C-alpha cells in the first residue's frame, strides 16, 4: 500500500519490476525473489545481500542480529535487516529482506538465503 495525498494505493506491477531490476543491477550480488502468484506482478519474498555486505559479514561474523521493526514500506511487506557488529561497535547491515508475513515459513526462507 502506498500513501499518496491521503489515498492508499497498491504498488503497480511496474513498481515491482523496477524494484527487482534495480536489485539485479550488480551480478555479483545475491538476490532471491519469489513472486505472489495470486497478484499480477506482486512480490512475496525478496532477499538481497551485496558483495560488500557479504565481505562485511565475513569480517564481523561473531554477532548477527535480525531487526524486523521497520515494517512500513510501499510494498506493504515487513522489512527484515540482518545486522552484525564490528570490532569498533558499529552496526553493519549484511542483508535485507522483504517478507509477506512474519511467520516461520518466511523467516525460514530468508534464513536459507543468508546461509
């Protein structure tokens, strides 16, 4: 759902296509997309981790946090951040996911992509 001048709109299939196209820009990045077959052009799950994010995780893999507090976005999905902490105490995002629902099935899907 998109809030636009007080109106709520569904994201168009063009929004979804452009979003996925943007994430596919760099070939060395890891991208997993699962489409919602009940909605034309709708996404069910997206997982993204860039090459730099992977390198950061390999340097700082002692602690991994999963933060799902940022739920509001234009696609109406829950945003899940995978974070690690560097030796200097800085938080680093090492992967990002959008999931349809916050349940075991979706968390399992994105965890499998992270590994």
